[in-house]
C-alpha cells in the first residue's frame, strides 16, 4: 500500500513502514539523512491506539509512505491516520 502524505515545504521525505499487530519497523529518509526505528505493541487495554499513535508520530514528516506487512494492521493504521487528519487525503 502506498500512501501520499502531502509534501513538506523544506524537502521531501520518503517513508517505509513494515507493520504487524505486534511490531512496526519504520524508515523515514530525506536527501542525506535516514531515521530508522522499531516499535513493539503492548498487550494491554488501549495499547493498539497508543501503538498506532506512536507510529503516526514517527511518520508524520513523510511526504509519501510505503506500508507493507502480513495482516490487517496496515488498513487499521490508515483508518487511524484518516481519523486524526480528516483534512488530509490518503
């Protein structure tokens, strides 16, 4: 799934996200800089929302994003993005 996030006024950042319900691996890259991070989901009440919000915090500067992974987490994250940013088009 490829998502257009909108362009940054200073530079374009390309993001790649591998996501499952247990883990997310995130890469956001711009010209000569790359930011790589991993997040793990906790099996507690409300953890899914916190997990998706943490991912969104790390990808919000990306102008485009490639999302891939084995289960429905991709679609659930996209729904969360749409809920938090209703004026943006994904």
